[in-house]
C-alpha cells in the first residue's frame, strides 16, 4: 500500500533532502514562499504586504552541471561546467498546478531553466541527480 503524502509532507521531505545536499556542498537552494501578511493601517483598518512572485515554485535550486563535447578531428574531449537552474513545485499525488504556476513555468523554461513537479523523495532525487 502506497503512503499518501500531503503537499506539506512533500515540501518537508524536499526541504530536508535539499538541506542535506546543501550541507554537503552539492547545491544551493531557496525555499520560496509567496503570500500576504496583514498589518494594521489605522483604527479598524488593515492592509496586506505581499511577498513572492505569484505562481513561483516552492523551491529554487542551483547545482553545478557538466557537459562534454567531443572533437571529431582531435582525440580529446572538452569538458565545460555550467550551473543548472532548477525550479521545483511540490505537489501531492492529486495536486495540480494553478494557471499562475503554469505561466511561471513557461516563462522560466523559455529562459532555459528546468522546471519540475515533485510528488515524492524518489522523484526529487531523479530530478537532482539527473541532467
């Protein structure tokens, strides 16, 4: 029987795994929050301070990557380093992206970023170790 994880469970597992990877010097990440905080704006008045980019993912991750390009005429390979920019949206088994999240994903991918939806630790590990 498969264990049912809530979205907050998935976020917690992802955060813990990424923190371990960060502590080992393998990557950097930000737990990205969006929302609003109410503040008093006078007697019986309230206003909201908004934070985060609407539709942005739960995690932004940067990890070193490498690609190899073989040279046909010469007998050597050029190895070049690059930094993977990875956006991870945590979802439960039944969770779906909002319209704002879909737009954010499209904009991010258009710039060359990698965007993934992770529903478990196993999926996250494949994302982080892949590429």
